[in-house]
């Protein structure tokens, strides 16, 4: 077995209760590496075309990468691959796109230490269950006592019942109640967000997976590893500038709250504006002064980007929660919240329920604008007076969504469902692509609009709007490495050297980038098989409206310019520019001819 890999896959069928330990196919691993890459291959092979993401036969893969658990910076990321609970093609709302979603923490290294590279979950239990893994001992156990718990209570209960040495992933009430943008969570605050992985897990009645391992991982060539690892640390720590190592360590993603607003790139008031008029009250400097008391890092992370905040006065005094960080803008500027404590309260509620606060904040901003414009009234919201900046109204909506009460049943689907239900032009205010709501970066400035339009998992700020960066991020997800140290200085050459040293592979940089292209083409092919077309790579109507406030006032996109960018993007990928379909020549070149 090459170093870096544990060599085993845990197959769990919740319908039958059958558990099997199978060897990892190393031929597949060399083609797709792991994480998001290998998960996409397995989903292609095993998902039912056109099937529901909430059907028992929809597989759900909890994936590690070959660098997970090894002693190098931030080798911590869990990737979950399954069908999305949120996205679908315009032509068939019952189909579902591919979901890859990741989080940090300590779960995936622990899974490797238990002897497994991945968990493949199929079927659905008839009552709540959990999966308990301790090295070779694996059991499906009843989880009725935990069902209904919020994530704060659940984590404390797991610490008490199992011990703090165990690592877990779980769902809150939102996942249990099949909210289509529910998260899979770990360590209370860390989320496999976007796309409704929590709803998929909830449909299987799987409350949590918990693991403890005592095994070790091998490194094929230790001398080469040490040399590559030293260079990796040097490249990361020596970085400077606004996104350099020191800034990430000081304030995490909140580093860019002020600069994003100054540059017209922040999601403000449902994306109507890009510069926030209350940024001085809601930036990193304010958080450092009034809120944060410490920082927490994931496995092997020298950055520790997640800062812990404690509200020290006012109605939420005593509340402790991680953040806010940049994407929390969806619960802040996007909803008109200008008080740091209220912002923290809105985020904390989402994390406790297991709601994706990016998606929830997007929807709340949409609802606030629809309410302001008279498209909907308080009667559509069970009497809630949902005005800009009203945190009590936001908390009330979140609770209804999490427990699927009243208006929460509709709001807990996605933006398309509300547009279809309410009509009256509210699609003008729906900021989504493929059914998934936009994240906290506005679209008129920079290339984020291309990231939202072309991402394989629906509107996604992390993919980037250019092909080289998209490929870089595919490789992070395939290897199991966090994005932030790479942004702050780690080079792709560093990661390739670590991969080769750990596994004994002999990938050149050309091989490295071809792997990324292979994964992206396979993800695209999966979505095409589900019915997605070029028409599903689109921008909302707001993209053509100019910003009216701040230094970027007047900036907008044009439909003609966007279509030209889309043509160029497809050409750059080796896909047909008219359809967005990978060409036969490109499929063959990437080694996918026998697969797709």
C-alpha cells in the first residue's frame, strides 16, 4: 500500500444494517487521488440518474485525501460527495446536481487513524441511528436519545458519552427535518456547507458518525517528505500582503471584510449594493476590539483562522461562538445587520440548527427585499415583520425553517420554490444559480460571477471564475488540504512534492493539473447526465443593474459580455462553446473515455 492511504473503504448499508470493509482501488486512487476527486468517480458509478437526493439509494461518501492525517500544514479537510439537496436543472426540478462540500476540524485524520480512507453510506434506517467506529470495530447503534438535539447540546452529549478523544460529524434539527440547505457539522461551528448534505444525511436517519483510531499512516520516502515539508512551511510563513500568513492568523477571513466593501464586492441588502454603509461597525478591527478572545486551528494548522467571540454586553451578553468570518456577511450586510452582537447571534442560531448560514442569509435578504417591495406580506411569513436589520425577525424565521413550521416549510426548500409559489416578479430579487443561493461576494466587480455560474455544485464563491484557480482548488479538495494556507503561500509544486513523497507516485506538474481537469470534466459530465445544459450556467437579473453606492457606483455586467466570457471559459476547458459539453477528444485526453 502506498504511503498516505489507509487502504480501506468502509461500506455501510443503513437499510440492511450490513457493514463491509473493502480494499481501496489504487488504480482509481491514482487517477482521482481522493476527497472530491475520488468521490466524484464513485458518485458517477453508483448514483441513479434522475434519482432524488433524498432517496435511500442515493449514496453519500465521506472522503479523505492522501495527505489527510500527515504532518504537513492543514491536512484536515473532510470532503462529502453526494447528490445535492439544493441544485437542479431548470428543465427538471426533480433531478439533482453533484454536491461536493468540505470542512476542517479533526474528523478525517481520525478516520485515517482508524484505518479508513472513506465511508460509503447507502440506504436509510427506519429510526434514528449513529455509526460508531473504533479501529476495526464498527457498529450501527440507535440514536433516538440524540434525535432532536441542536448541535451545541449534541457535541456536549457526545463528549460526555464517548469522551473528548472521539471525533464526530453530525446533523442538527434542520438536517433531521430535511431542510434542503441543511449542513453536516463538526465541532459545533465547522460546516460542510452549501448544497444540503445535512438533508441527505437526515433522509438516511443518520444523526452522527463518531470515530476513534489508534493506527498510523506511512510515508513512502521520508527524506524527500522532510525536504518538501520544510519548503511548504517556508512558502506559507514567508507570505505577506493582505492575504498573507500574518493577516490570516490575526483575523482569518474577516481580514477582507473592509477591503471587500471598499472595492464594491460585498453582498449588501440582497446584493443591491457592494459597499456596506456600516462596515466600520462590522469589520475585523471591531471584532478584535469588542468580540474575539482567542483562536482555534484545525488538525496540523499553524494559522488558526477561526476566532472565538464572546459577547460582553447587551441582550446577548455571554454568548460564545466562533466568528464572525467573511461569509457571515450573508447574515450581516446582506440583511442590513449593523450590530456585531446581533450578527453573532444570527450565525450562532444557524450553526446550532445545522442550517447553512450562507444559504439562509441569502434567503433572508431575498425575503426582506420582497417584503419591502410588497411582493409578500407578513401573512406569507406567519405574521413576522421581516424588515432590514431586524435580528429578532431573522431568528424567528430560522427557527421556523429548522423545525419546518408554517412558512418554514416553503422557505426551507430553495429560492426557486419561493419564486414559483409567490410569482409577482420576485425572481428579479432571487440571487441564485442552479437553485443554490449566492454567497457573500457581489457579482459586478471581479470574476466572482463566473465562479457562481460555472461551479459544478451550483452558485459557489470558492471555485473561482478562472480555470487555473478552479483547478488549484480541485486539487486542494482531492488531497484533503485546506484552501487558506494555499492562498497564504503554499505552492501547487509543494503539494505535488508532498503527494509524491508520501505515496511514491511520480506525478509531474502536467499530471497534477490534468488530474484537476479530469475531476472537473467528470463533475460536469455528471450534471449533464442529470439534465443540466448551458442554460443552467446563468446570472440573475440583478447582475445587469448598476451599483448605486460607494466607489464602484455605476458598475454592472452586460448579458452580451457574460455570454462571451462563458464561450471563452468553455473553450479554455476544451468543451463545446455552444453547449458546454466536454468534447470527445477532451474526454479521451483526460483518460475518461472508458468511464464517461
